[in-house]
């Protein structure tokens, strides 16, 4: 018997199949199988069980005219007989999309369109709305399921079919994967424009500073070291090249690294110079303690990011700021007037991020304006995607930078070569 339509029907779960088998063995096959010539239309599971146990079964013949009409009947019959979830209902309805689209064209030409689907209005022309009505779901659900079926991984499709993921969760995973692919393309384009830069190196910052920088040669340090909080972006549901774990971000590794960094940069900075260190309130005491052994801590600046992080959505306040430790070696004064220690600069949008902890260029330019002059040398031993170096280049400051991760280094080098903000 031809079973070419079997793939249309959502398979029974193991429990459902076992229960059907138990019922059939107890009561026999009470419902006849529906056939169209030698093609099985309805009763695939019953046929399988009958063949397994050598059971008798009856058939009833129906005439559908063509495969499209048979397909419609199978799908509508499933809606009426089985308790399937909204995702499965939507997937079934989407099987009818080409048929409905063809009928819509026939109606526009004045034909009857072979009206077999009772839910379809004679004036209807929106295929997706018709599919939603057939499946008994919203127009938005049909759109999301169509996208999931087209672009989700096999794993995600299996999870949403089983109910492990909701339709919206699966759809969002598809969108995140799409954004990750788009971002990868942007990163590749930036990296493609990279040119060598003798003032920017890839490697261990402590070793490279000791090797490359003369003592008392640096006018200012602006840097964003690992905080020691095991940071991973809450947006990272799919692995991508931006929202990756930060290197050396365990507490033990980060605090040890910052201690060794302070020991070196305190010797490399000029007698009167400024230091800006980004950190989190979660580890502020540790960073204050370490930094104060080498520098005079003057203040903690509060950078208000003008949006907030995800974090604990129910049990905590949304985080909208980061802290910048402002310290000095010697007694260098700030340029300009006495500004407040609250700085309002929009964070880099998720769509534009080139690094999970990227800082806005305008913020770094503001700090440069307060603490340096044209031609001064600024160092960033934890350059990330190169924001500090780009800001220096924009403002006519010399720079020296180091980044340990090759991916970040290549992107930063491309930004410096391309003039990317």
C-alpha cells in the first residue's frame, strides 16, 4: 500500500503509540483505514500495529481527485481528531500554504478555487491569515512557526515540537542566530581592512608592556580589564564571536592580573599622569585595594549607560551604570572645568557591539579630553575591540595597546585601519 502521505502527519509520541497499540489489542481495529485507490490516506499507525500483530482491518475508499485535495483532507482530519499543540497545528497548516495561495489566485481570476476548506472566506486573499484561522492560532504564531521551520536547527525544532521550548523562545533563538551571522559578516569585513600597527600588539599585556614601553613614557592609561565576575552576556543564547566569555575573568585570575598590571604600569606612567579603570560594583573593594597600593585614588566615576542590563528580572534592580576608578600618579590636574563624577553616555547598542564589554568611543574621548593633550601617549593594556585606541586616533593622541585574544585583536586592528567608530 502506498504510504507517501505519512510524512504529513505528526508522529505519535511513544506513550501515545503504546496506548493506541494497547487499545487495538484489546478491542481490535474498530475504525476503517481510509484509502484512495492503493494510497493510504488515514490510519498509518493502525496499519503499522495491524501488520506487527497480524490483525485484520477494514478499509473505506474515498475519491479526492488529486494529491492536493487528499492532502487538505488529511490535515483537516488531524485537526479534528488529535490533541496536538499549537506548533504542530501551525506546521500542519503551513503544508497547505501553496494550495491556499493557488486558490486565492483562482478566486482573483473569478474561479471557484475548489473550495474544500470551510474556514476560507470567498473574499480572503491573505494566505497567512487563512492558515492561522485553519490552525486556530494567531497570525503572529503562524509567521513565527514558518520562520522556525525554515531556519531553526534540528535541535531547536525538536525542542519546540516536544514543548521543551515555546514557539516564541524558538523564534527568538532563530533571530539571535540570524543576528550572530550578520555580526560575523560585519566582523569579517572589518578584519579584512586591517593593516599592521606597530603600536598595537596581541599577547600577554604584562609581558608586552615590560618589553615594549619605556619607564615614565605614558601620559594616561584608560583600560577595561577583566573584572573577575565570570561575565557572559545574557543575550548569548547562541554561541557567537561577540558575546563570548571574557578571558581571565575568574576572581583569582582577574585580581592577580590586575595586581601585576598595576606593578608594571605604575613604572611606565609619567610622574604626573592619570589612570582610568573600568570595573563593577561587585568587585570594587578588591580593585580599590589593589589600585591604591600603586596610585592615589581620587574618585569613582559613575558611567550612566542610559539603558539597563538583563540580569535577575524578578529579584533585583536593573543595572544601569558602571564604575570607573579615577586615580593619579603624582598630582596632575584635570583639563577644563570641574565636572561631576556622573557621566551620561549611551552604551553601544547590541546591534553595533563588536565586543561583549565594548565601551562607547564618545565616553573615552571625554576622558581623553579631561586628562590628556594633543600628542600625549595613552596606553590600554586590555584593548578588547580597540575603542580606546580608536578614540586616541580620532583626537590626535598617540597610543599603545595590547589584546590577548586574537579575534578581538584582529577586529580592533581593522577598526584602527578603517577608522571605524
